[in-house]
C-alpha cells in the first residue's frame, strides 16, 4: 500500500517564480514525483531571490522547490524539446506559467502537449487569464493580484493615503493553492472519464476572489468605502488595540448579546454595560469612537500576555498582531502542522495549508541544485548514458 496519497503521480513543473511551482509543491507534499524543469547554467529565476543574497541558504527556493527533482535542459533546442515531450507522454500533470507566446515558441502550449498524452492534466497559470487583450501580458502577484484587483487600494483608509505594498509571495501562494485545487478537480474528473485536459487559473482571478466581498458589493451597485481608521470603525469590538507593553491585538467580538457582560467584567469595567452610551447595539454604534477611546485607556494598563489570559478566559475571539520573529517560538503553528521539520532535521519549513485524515505528508526534502537529477530523470524515460552524454556535449543538458 502506498505511504502517501500521490505516490506514483508524475508531475512536470515547467514553471518559474512562485504561483505555478507552489501548486506543484503542494502535490509533492502528498507524495507526487515532481520534476522541476530549469534552464541550464542559471536555473530558475526564482533561485537567489531571498531577502539576503549573501545568505548561505536560498530561503525562498527551499520553500517552493522542496521535494522536487531538477532537470536542467535547454528547451530552445530541438533535442531539449524532444526530451520534454518524452517526459510529457508518461506524466500525469504538467504545470506552466510561461507567457503564452513563449509556450508556443518552445512547443509547450496545451494544443501541442495534450495530443501526446490524453490523460495529461495541463495546468496553465497566467497573470491576467488566457483571453482578451491582456492575455499575453506578464505580471507578478504585486501587480496583478494585489494592485489590479482593488486589494491594494482598499486597505488604505483615505484616498490620499499611500497604497500599501504587498509582501513577497503574498498573492502567489494562495494562487498556487487555487491552481492545485484545479489540478485535483481535474484528476477527479479523469478518474470518472479517463481523460485529462486543460485547467486554468490566474493571479487576476485569485486576487478578485480574495477581494470578493468588496467586489460583489460593487457588482450589486453599492458603494464600497475604504477601510476606516481605527478611531472611525463602526464597531469598537471589531478593532485593534495597543497594550501596555506596546503590542497590538485585534478583537472580533460579534456576539455582543452573549459576551458583552463577561467581557466588561474581564477588563475591569462592568459599569460600562449600563452606560447609556454603550447599553444597546444602536448606542454602541452611534458612540463607537467614544468606546474605542475608553478601550484604548483600558488596554494600555496591562501587557499583551495578561490580556491574552483575561480575554481567553471569557471566550473573546482575538488575535495578536504577530511578528515574523515570533514564528520560531509559536508552538501552535507546529501543533497545527503549519510548520514542519525538514527530513534532515535541520530547520523548519511552511507546509501546505491543509490536511487529510489518515494521509501523511512527505517529510520535506531539501530543494535540488540546478540539474541535480538530470541524468536520472532522462534515464527513466529511456535515454542511455551515451544519449545523455550527447545532450550534454551539445549544451542542451546541465
């Protein structure tokens, strides 16, 4: 019996940067054999893109390329394309986010590959979709997911505020999860019909889905205001506050009828329950700013650790405004399976964001070097040692 759900599933990751490869990474977490296609010499452009170019470890590459095998082959050469076509003929999934014109030039378009293998799932990822005037346009998550879809604009409080920049990969990784969902849906269809086919996703679609509440509001003709400042929120209990030790947390207390009295007692202000300004839902909305100012004073009197204990004690939903530096000491992230150790025991990595009962994920293996598995991968599809040597002599293979 297979140890992992996707054992035996052959995946070709002929993509670059993050979103497309991230979908293949999730497949690899559940046991798929993922072959990473890279150009010889320089490798994937995502290599070496971490925050510290002089770091001993390529952090971003280790995250998105764990578990994969690297085949460094030049697809501009006929021999390179022929090798890829051999791989495709026996693969289950082909993932690419190359620009559409590039795919045509390299013989990678779905119309060129699907005839080679009727069971192949061709997973296509683009910036702006595959139809319309912008179909061939390049994009990153900062431009297509974050900026274009209104997210970048909506998180600022006023029109004259500067828009907020996104974090690296902030839209790519959720988009990769969306592409993974499309792939698995197609695999399910293949189980029913025996046929593969084309699946598509894009940064634009995923960004719009992330901003769907605002977009749907506008689609029905209503105005969508910017996020108000914390002093102008309509609900003081759905707001963020600074503690006495200069930390922040955000509350989401929505069941006021049941939780209000216990909350007021926990913060040491039970008299506020009967304060005419705050005694009813309507009054609290009308006097939200005044309530925020009261709670600002209250929460400034204790540390974050104290408030966590008190609020947890009365069942108030809240979240600390965490810092990346604290992730290493966050035991809950390990308990939740969000952080898992590398198979060599040296450090942690971020796991795929879901679990299946009874299914084990692969202990994550270190990402490959450029062309680390080229010989082995080609040998598996029938290339002899002489064939491989010839490709290398021609400069096709790394």
